[in-house]
C-alpha cells in the first residue's frame, strides 16, 4: 500500500519563493566622539592643571588652558577635549598619569 503525502506535509511550497531584492545603499554611521573631562580636586594647583592641559592637549593655548582650569575649580569639572576614541583615551591617560583627577571617558 503506497500513501502519497501532500506537499504541505513536507513543507514545500507549490510555487518558488523569490527573495526580495537587497538594497544596494550603504549607510555610513560616524564613530562617536568622546569627552575628556578633568575634575576638581584638593591637591592639584591651578598652575599644574594649566600646564598639563597645554602639554597634552593638542592646540591648547595658555588662555584656553587657564579658562578651563578656572572652570574645573569653580564648576567642579571641565570638558577639555572632544574627539575620536583613540586620541581621547591617550589624552585621558596622559592627564591622569600627570596626577589630574579625571572623569571616565564618555561618549559625546
């Protein structure tokens, strides 16, 4: 005795399945920027903070370094640099090694 099973039992479609055409557009998403933030503390002098900013942050002027140092002191923190993750990690590490109190890196 031969039993014939329908196509539905085997899960086969009666017509071929056509996959939707894939989009050829490529969406680019920029890498996030990161903030390097110096925190106020009770042991670094204004002079030391300003000198570290000028030494380790590219393009930092004396006037800008002193403005940021005052912001750290009076507001408790200052964002001293924003940019791609790899240089942000480097500047953060250099400032921390110089003795500044640093907030963790955070995405901008």
